[in-house]
């Protein structure tokens, strides 16, 4: 069996079971070094770093190459071809699957064990591609073994196809085996609690009987009840068991009981409300160390004598500086300011904006340094641009400072992200003399650097330079709504960029020769590219994934265009022809023949009824779009 999918409802112990299997397999692998490799990933829907298909693939590949250095070559090859950007764009899942396939093909002498836990917590449409790929390659890669766990899901059912090499196990169907495991877990937890809390024999027996009769094969329910009992003095245990015994069986009723206890403690309820308010409006999950920087919590909220203290120590060791604590407020405060003032700015709002102005005058550079270290400059650029529209002329000095900060960050974004030290060494020193950011912060420049001249007075017309292509760029175009820029290059790629920040959105790979032309569909959903490899390719603008390859030309495709309604694509080629294609299916509609030399440009009329083509044969020709 090469693929095993274990499914079961919440609290059935899937994650602990997976961890146990991984531990056992890892021990077995150590006994035969060099013959097997273990790689695993635990999905978690509350953390955006752990609930995306691309994160799963990156995690699995990372574990493979760190255990066997010989497997890194396919990854290195891809990185050398397109750089760091290819691991951050919308088509990265397809690229990583290709890399993983090359790695696995290279490892045919080694057994590879993959474990992915909690597939249902991976909230990503790209997961389908990963699972279908894994399921479809079972026969081709017999030395690769997969184990998936999840809650029951119709979607997963359709993506993980059954077969001779693929097996499904339902924990609900195999309830007896699960209940046996739960009973062992109950015995262990009760024995441990009884010893630590010094329960009388009668109390121990009552707790054991209660758990056994109400567990319904759910590990999580047992764990939660035991955690509740652990907090109580022994004289309260029997009363708590009696109250719990009156509840309906299952997790829902137990959660209701816990909420009632929380709401019954006014001080604790207020603390919980504060935490809930913060997490509800936060743009991403907050770490424990960050929570204290955005919520006024009691200093003794965390019990340092509890087992959780070890987790906190680990966290502190991982983040050796205070920057970790300030990560969220530093990167998101200005975004929250936008949300607060979006409905309008009253007199109190003006006071707050003036306070923000003072902050930016004093702390702009160290603030941006923290933001840059956390790779969040793009979000700050967008927030500053939005804030400019809110401030307008209410506070002229603040408005001018925001405008200058926007130009400063747009112009220097690439160099700051490459090396944060360049914020002071290049960005600050080489900004125009009229720049407010430069004037207010020159005292922070390194003392060993002096600037004697050659600095321009004002910002020039260049807002930002988009770096990423490794060859000449032949074509560039904005999306219809102006939010994206697409560029076509001799490096065989098309790249999509965020117009507002200059961040690279996706690298569209697939062409085998220079890309001559690129264009968006009228609704902005598709990108068409024309290449010297004799093809036109259609791409999804939102994800960067390839939609279709339009093949038929016998020479380089020099120009490509969509019809006004987006239903047709016209391409012009050095094979002396223009071709019309159905955008929805990629099928060829017509071949427009008549030119005696290369066709170098093609365009539709505004109503889409005519096509005009320009050729090196010194002519322009008009064609009926409907008939060709």
C-alpha cells in the first residue's frame, strides 16, 4: 500500500496518532541509515503559515533536503533558473510539485515516507492539485509512501481516488479500535491525576467510570475534561462530575459548560473579552508574546509554574529580541488607523492624526527597519497611500510627510528588502535634498559616511524600478483596473507585479523561448503571452496558473490581443499569418492568410467585428472577425 488516508471526526486522536506513527517510523529509519527518509507536515487552520498548500510542499521538501543533501539538486536548479521570486508567486504550487517530482525521481533507491496531518485544516483550493498529484503518482513512484489524516470530507473524497495502491480507513467505521485506544488513554490520565492530586480511591473510580461512559471514542473530550478536573481541589471533584454528568454527551455541551464558567467570573470574563476583541480585529493570528503588546493584560496572567512555562521558554528562545513582541503592532498599526478613520475624521480624530504625525517625525526610520526585517513593506506602502486620501488637507504637514514617505518607500523598496542596512546607507543618504524623510532623519546616518554633493534636489519621475527578470523585457501592460502590471521577457517568463507596491505577484513559467508580447483580457481575469517558441499561452491572472497552450503557428508569435468582449484571442506571427482562437477553450477558430512576410502587430476594432494586422510586407490588412 502506497497511500493511506485515515479520516475521523473531531477529537478522535488523529493528530496524536500521526505523531506516534511518525515517531515509530523515524526510530525504524534510524536503524537503517541512508535507506529511508521521513517528512511530515501538520496543518492548522488558524495559522496562515500552516493552512496553505504551498506551505505543505515547502515543509515537506525542506525536511527531505535537510536529511539527504543529494536531493537538493532539483531545488537548486530551479532556484538558479528564476531566483527567489519563483518561490513566492501565484504558480508556486505547480512549480514545487515539479521540483518534488524531480526530487522523488532522483531518490528511487530510498524509501520516502510522507505524513500530512489535518488536511481539512488546509483552507486552500490548491490542495486539490497536491492530493491529485500524490494520488496519481502512486503507481509511478512505488518507493514513496503517503499517510494523510483528516475529518471526513466529500471534497477530499473526490481528490484522493481509491485504487489498488490507495486505502481509506474511517475511524467512525472502526469505532471498536478507537474506543480501545480511548479507554487506555482514560486509564493513563486518571492514574496520573489521581497520583498528582492525591485523590481517594473512591473519587478515582468515579472519575474513571464517568469518563469511560461518556467519552464516545473522543480523545479530545477526555483531554478537556481532565484538564478541567486538574484545576479543582479534590473536594470539588465529585460535585463537578455530577454536574458534567447532567450534560449531553459530546464536545458541544462541554464547551457550553466552560463558557458558562468563564462568564460567571466577571474579572476573567473581561480579560477574555479583551483578548477576543483583539483577535477578532487582528489581520492575522497573534502570538502569545504579541498579545501583551496590543491588550492590557495582568502581568500574572500566565502561571509560570504550569507546564505551559516550557512552551513560553521555547518561544522566548526562538525570538531572541523584543522585535518579536512588537511584530504585529509595528506592521499593522497603520492599517488599523485606516480602518478607524475610513468613516470620517472628527475633531478627536484630528488630534490622533497629529499624534501620529509626531510619531512619524521621530520614529519613521526605526519603524521601517522593523517592518523591513519582517518583509512587510508592501503592506505599509498601501496603508500610507490609503491614509493620504483620508488626511488630505486636514493636516498639511502630515499630508506632505505621508506623500514623501510613500515615494521614499516605493523608490527604495527593493534595496531595503535586499539588505535592511541600506535603509540608512543608501535610501536615506541618496534621497533628494527636499525629501522630508531625509531632512528629519539625517542625524541617524552612520557617522563614518559623509555626502559632499551630487544629490538631486527633488524626486524624479521614476516611482519605482521592478527588478526580477534576467533578460531584456520586451513588453509591458497594465491590467484593466490598474492593479497589476504584466511584463514579458527574453528570460522566457511573464511576471505579474502589484502596481500599488511593486511587489512581484507571480512568475508565469512555461515558454521555452523569449516572450515577445503580453496582454490582459478585458475583464482582467486572463493574461495572454506570445513567444518565439511558436505558442500563445493563457494564464489565470489571480493565481498565475496556466490555462491553455495555443499551438498552430510555425514561426515566432510576435503580437497577441484579446477581442473587446474577451471571447477571442488574435495572434500575429513570423509565419505570415494571423490566427484567431477561442479564449474559453483554446481551440483555433480561423487562420487569416494573405500577408507575404512576418505579421508584427494585430488589433481588434472597438466593436470586435474587424481585425487589423500590420506586416513587414508593407501592408495593413482588415479581416472579418466572425468569418476570418
